[in-house]
């Protein structure tokens, strides 16, 4: 998963980038390709965030970033979820971004989103699971504290 054409933005979107910056990530991709008999290129995932990483300038920058790394790019429309500040790029922005990559000879696939109408698309269910897990952990902590108080009062 790349999600940004440069380290400054990727540091924000993908915090592990601070430990493994784009250059190291792509070097690892190239080593994988070199050692693989089956794969001639790697698949790069790129979630399209409106006004964040979806400009044509960023598409041109991504072309430069990927130079020397045989790859195909999956452009993924962002699936919003509660408590999140990002929104999905418009179809026209995604199309323009895709055309820049294709004009540079990069295979580019625009993924179709399914299930977003019922908050069941990619990235939406995990938010619900994380929220539910946090709620259950807080409830358990309250219950454990209540038991501890009752034991000490007995």
C-alpha cells in the first residue's frame, strides 16, 4: 500500500513510512520481483482521498516515484466511515489521475466499490469492529473495577 507519491504525505497517511520510507518500500518490491519467477510486477494499492492525494500533479509525481519499479496500480475509491475526516475523490478526479498513469505506461485499475451503501465496503467494517472492541474493553474494565470495589467492601 503506497497511498502517496512522496514521503511527507505518506508519513501522515501511513505512519510506518517513518520507519520504512517509500525508497525502502520500492527497493523491497524490486527485490521481490527479481527473486520471483512468476511475478513481473508488483501491485501498488493507492486509496483516493479527495483533495489529499488525488491531483494530477500527484499522479505525475507518482509516475516519477514508481520509475524503475515494474508495477501496476490499483486506485481504490475511499470508503468513508464515522469519525473520519477524509472523503472519496470524485470519479472525474480518479479518472484524470488514472489517465496520467496510463499515459506513462503504468497499468492502472480503478477498483469498484461494493457495499458502501450499507457501510460494508473495504475499510468500513474494520472501523465498526474496532469501535465494538473498544466498547467491550471499556465495559470489561468497568465490570472488573466494580467487582474489585465489591470485594473490598465485603
